[in-house]
C-alpha cells in the first residue's frame, strides 16, 4: 500500500517586494500552519518531498516538528517548485518503492492538476494550507497512475481560525 499526503503551503505574504520563491508566510500562515500540523492524524512519512520556496519549506517544518519527524526525511527539490500536475505525477512515479508513506508540500495550480490526473475527476480547489491524503493498494509508486486512489477528507484552515473539512 502507498499513501500520499498532499499539502498546499500555508497563506503567504505579498507584503514585501521579493521574488516569488522568497515570499514568507503571512501572519495568518504562521497562525494556521502549526495548528493544521498539530491536528494531523498519525501516519508518519517515510519521505517528505518539498518545494524549497520559503513559504512551502516553512509549512513543511511546522508539520515535521509537530509529528516529531527527523529532517533527514526531508527532500527539498526545485523540480517541485511551479511544477505542473504532469510533472508532479512523473516525479511521484519515480519515487523509490521502499517509501510507503510520502508527504508532498507544494503549490497550486500543480497540486490541483495532480489531483485531477490521479482522481480522474475535478475537485474543488485545494485551498491555501489545505491537506488531503490519498492511498493506493499497489506496492509500487510507478503504478499509482493506473489505479484510482482512495481519497480522505480535504482539511483546510478557515479565515476564522478553525479547521474545515470536505469529504473525499
């Protein structure tokens, strides 16, 4: 069995005149990310894939800390920054099979496109800070595109500071 936790980075700031990859989390992002991480159901990753953009890396660090996951499981890769859904899927298909449980921290529109490719249907937009777990019965990452995944609840932070859910 393979499982993938997709996490879109928490709310970022446009306050500073920075290149996109250097934009930090906003005050709301710093409020939401730790709470979302603490509320994660226990399913620890064997590998954490993350875009190195500051806002994405910062979000991932909150999850790693909350779950007490070692930094040696974190793989930062510029190939994940601004990646399309096709590119993300090709990336996942090449993950070594020794890893059963992955966390992927990334960006839209790539994550939405990936969900469409994997689920074969359109879903609601993956909101900022949202997460969604997908699982497959296969033991090979190279086979995940051939099987429709089981999708869990999409969990996301609300503007009011609570956590909302949408069934998968």
